C-alpha cells in the first residue's frame, strides 16, 4: 500500500497551498476533499446556467504576492483585477465614494466634512504604518515567547528589533491599535458619520465583535494589510471567481504530481503509538502518510476527526474554548440586468467599487445587538459587489452576478434551528434592505442562493460558519493562534499538523497559513523528525 | 451598462479657457486636483521670459486659508516659527510651521491683510492642523482656495506691465508688500512675492473676473514679451532661486510614512525662520533642544557640479562613502552652471568638503555613469538685486 509523505485533509485554499509547497519540495502528497469541488470557501460555482458565483469568499487582496510568485500561480490561470474602492449609499440618495485617485477621494470626503477630507490622509498613513509593521510577520512562524529554542529566540529578537525601529509614539500606537475598538480609533480621526461608517465596515466583516468592542480596530487592519500589485489596502476580483485561486493552487500542486481527490471524506485520523499515521475515509478506505496535515478548523480536527482518547483534557479544553463564532451570511444573486442604485456618482462607482449601505457606528452596534440576541440584524450591514462589471466572464452578456455579504447573522437562532422558512425570512430582510438603495432589485432576480452561517458550516465545514476559522482577536493571534503552545503549525500529537486559517496569520484568502505550515513540515523532514 | 468615466476628473482653474488654447505642447500636469499646464510651447522660451522679460503663471490651485478673529495674530504666532510681530498689516512673510517634535510640516507665505486678518498660502492641505493649533483661540479658519484666482507675474519687466495696466503706486511697493487696487471695478490684491527669485508680483482676484484680469494683463504686457509659462519653467527658476519645494526637497511631517524622513527647519536651511526668543509656538521645545545638541544630522545645501549633466537623483560621495543625495538639479542657463539642491550629512555640508556626485546620464539610450566633482555653495544660486529693489 502506498504511503504518502503528506496527507492534507481538506482542499481549502490553505490546504492546497501547503500541498503545492510540499509537492514542489519533492514530497508525495495527497489532498482529500469531502466535497465534489475543491477550494473550500474559495470556490466558483455555476448554480444557475451561465452565471459563476463566488459563492463564499468574493474578493481578493490578502493572497500573498510571495505565494502567487513562488508557486507561479498566474501560469495556472490566476488573474486579479483590482477595483476602485467603496461606494457608500446614503438613504437620501447622497453617497460617499472612495476612489483609487487621492484627489477625487479628497473631494468626495470634503462634501461630508472639511476636516475628514484631510483626516483621511492622516488615517491612511497611520493604517499604512501599522501594515508595514505587521506585513513581514505574515509569512513567518510566530515565535513562542515562552520557549528557549534558538528559532524562537531569533524570531523574538527580530520582532524586538522591528519594534525598536519605530519611533516612541509609533510604539505606543502599535500597542493601542491592537487592543482598541474600531469606533475609538475612527473617532480619533473623523467627525462625519458617513466617513466613519464606511471605514468601520472593514472592522466588523466576519467577526462577532461590534465596532465598539475592544480589538475590533485590528480587524480593520486585517482587511487593509493585503495588496494588489503593491498597492496596499487595494482589493480585486479573481478573474473567473474566487475558485480561480483554488484552481491555480491545485494546478501548481498537480504540476508536481500532487494527487487531489474529491468526494473523499476523512472520517477519522488514525493514531498509532501516539503518532498520527493516516486517515480513515467515510467509505472505509484507509490512507497512510508520514505527515497528517489538517486544513480544517481545530474544533473539527480535534473534536470530530481525532479519537479523543489520544488527547489530554487540558488540550481538549483549549479546543473547546477556541472562539469560532459565526456572524455573517451571504446572498448570491443572478440578475437579469444592471441594478439601478439611487445614488448616481459622476464616476460609475457601482461598476468599479464595492457598495455599502450607509450605517453609522451606532447602527452597526445595534446590528450587533441583534446578533447577540440570537437574531439576524434587522438593519444589517451589507457589502455588495457586482464582479461581472469588471469581469464579464461571470455572467451572460447584459446580465450580472451580485454578491451580497451580510453582517450580522447568528449560526444559532434563539427561536430554533435554521430552516427554509427562516432562510427565506432572512433573505427578505436583506432584499428589503437592498431595495432601499437599489429599487429595481426585485424585478431583476433570476436566481438566488441564501447562505446562513449554519449553511456555511454544513456545506463548507467551517464550524459555526466563522469565515476566519476562528476570531481574530489578540487572544487568538500570533503565538496564541489557534492556542498557546500550538501556534507553530504542529498539533498535540507527533506527525499531526494544522495549516488552516485557524493558524497564524489567520483568515482571509491569504495562503500564508498554508505556506507557513508547509515550511515547518519541510523543516521537520529535514531534521528527520519526519521520515 | 458599460458606463464611461465622463465626469470632470480634474478641476479646471478660472483661467482654463485662456490657458487651454495656448497649450500647444499638450503637456499638462496635475496640481492639487486641477489640470495645470506643464509647458505651453517651449520650456526654454518660457524660462527666458521669466529671467529676461515678463511671465504669467496660473497659480490658482495653490491652497489658501483665511484666518480671522480676535485671536488671529495669536494663532499665527502659535503656528509659525517666525515672529508675526515683525510683519505689520499690509505685508507678507515667508514662514514655516512644525509639528510638536519640531519637524517641518510645510513652508509657505502669510499675508497680514489687517491686524487680525491673515491669508496663509500653502501647497498642501493644512486645515486639520490649523484647526487643531487654533484650539481654545477665538479664530475662524476658512479654506478660501476656490474664492481666489491667482496669477504670478514675474520677471524684470513685470513692474512695467503693472504700470501699463494702470496700477498707480506699484513702483513704490516694497518686497513682500501687499496692496489693493481696483481693476474694472473688481478688487485686486497684489503682493510682491513669488517663487522665481526675480522681480515679481502675485495677483489675487475673484474667480469670476479671472479672464478679465488675464486679458488686461496680456494686453498691457504686449510690448514687454509677457509670456504664459508652465510648471516646467517655474521649476527651473525656483531651483536657481534656491527655493525649496515640499514633496521634492523634503517630505512634510504630516505626510511622512517613515519617521526618519521628517526634517527640522535647521536641516533644511530654514534656521533663519526659527525665532526661539519669541513666545511659545508648536515645536519650540523640540527645536530649542535640537539647537542645544548642536544641530541635526542633515543639512540641505546648494551644490555646484562640474560638467553639464544635471545630477538628477544623484548620490553624493566623499571618497567612497555616501554622504547624501540630490533633491533637485538642473543646468542653469543663466548662470551657465550645473547646480543642485542636496541633502548632506552635517559634517560634509561645508564648502571645504571634497565631494563628488554620481550622475547617471542617458546618451542615445545608453546610460553612462559620470563621477563629477562638486562643492557646496551658498543659496540662492541666482539673486539679482532687482528681486528686492
């Protein structure tokens, strides 16, 4: 029977990234995917004829350019098309657009506040400073501050040096930034609700925190630290949908003879002699390998696939306490034509930007309150994109694909489990909200896919439907991600590794966790810990 | 669907209807969100018009603030490093302002229109900074950029043009003086200021009367070779005049991403603008401390370089050690010298230092490296007596 050098459980983008790096290093690798499609939450699906849905993740910025280059992803079909910025539509038909051109953005902000027009520059500079500080840490294994190993000490010294390079005031700012709330951070710069509301969106997407929760400022940074062609903070569409990223990663892996098997559900990790040695599939097949690499979130890996008798109680507690709260839902809509918005910016921003419905910080906090009460937000935050505007391959000519990301949506409702009736009521809330800024939306809908966090958990396998595979708060970042003591991609058993977004540096279609995990696994091969 | 970008992407200045038909070169640039002519026909022709006759430059995109109120003078004195007491009403002052660490935010001009009525002219937006500085003071700060169209009339014959225009008393106007006139019933503010280092004036009028002013000036200047000029020619004369420009010779403290790029006035040769004897101003403590420690690490200097190849973006060496870099450089047609403004480490910012510039010069698509000896010289490089006379 064939024994692989590495078995990757789950063909999410991080699993595929890890597999590609391992295969490229000459290892024999197999990726086992439960679903018929690869990509996890980075997928393109044709759920209505002629339309391509980026049915989960929908825009790209965080995917590390080092990985795109390193794995030669453009050669396997990856193209990222940058878009302009954000168009916030206010209830009265006014709007606030942000453009790639700073003069235009300034003039736009000026219509809302004299101070904010200028403060926007100050704010962007500060966020850029924070990004510059964190960026080099994305593709490094977080050093463990409690360890005396050479690698850890070296890593800590490097981080200390980096910190020492900052000015005194910047050091304070870094520490403040990582712990403060997004609302407090924005209040330091801005006075206009439109400006604050627009920027606050980035601090709540995907997280079960409100804009006034401490730690939410970091979420904003997490959405800003990506780049498109060196333009930090810019976002774009993967041509052909987010599945194009997964397909390119798979292409890169397969070019080095990596096997990718779909409809191959892993039901258990096989442990022998205290080591992970293989996996058992749902159909009874057993696959053996040297390194067992899980792309799944820790709750699934350790509470569902791992026979619990191999784990000690302290570790199980850590897994159970891991915060992975679902907070967002999504509508994927096939449109019969171009949706008309009530705002008419001089530059056709709906085509070039993501679109938000205006929400004040207070609105967002109220929306979060609904979530806490076990309800989807009655006045949700919507992040709308129409990828077919810049990428005509996403829909038939004259028709459009619209992705509507919805925050906040709980995985468990207070009045019982998610069902078709609730899903439909949820969709009504979203469409009603959407109709406030896009009156002809109902007439255009050809098909609609509605996804609650519950659906995300059951289809894609993200526990509670958390898009980041675990909250991005300081207690679960860096050497704390996913848990203290296990932040270097190695699990509690020998030969068991983690490579999903639950590991450093976290969620988003970034690829960095997968690349970092592969690097650690290859290190263990080299040290003959794995053989 | 497929909507095109149809809006006015860049704004047009009040003189656009006059300048656009004259812009034969098709060379336009961007300035503070406006379309701005880079060169009308020939940079050389425009350059020589400034130095030998008279030139007209549309400086409307410049950012202007009006500061009024009981505490306006106190505000300005808290903002700038110079003493505003030295500037009576009806006069202007070249000034700079710093952040709390004594790092330069910008340099610009202040016009004292009345005891407590000021106009501050800047290249960058400063509204937030000014408002923050005004905290607790009884002042109103307004961005009046779009309330004035502005032209720079510069050159040795500029005074004759204004005399011909009928501005009586213009010959008596002192350097950095201000005067009000009425032209075709429109109030016209004239300041004897400029960015050319030559005799010259700046004219400020309401935007609705901008084309009238342009037409009247062009008619008055007909016999004096009054020539519209673009930003390229202005860039040449401002380097000759040794004037520094934000974004080229330094990065403003509010715009600097890297802490190490911020500069103090002492580093930029603006020490003469810092009055440590006057009452508190923003950055005073830090600047006093910097002076006490013997000055900062860097110095902005003028360089004369051998040969005739402009030392654009060159590194400056002493022996084999890199000691600085050029921020602005040109061949000066008036001085017949190869000049540059450069930032050097303080110990080498002296005429005695034995320096050389590494110049990469393209020659028919092939880039040649030239090591040209250079020496530190006084700025301004060119300073005709008529500038202040």
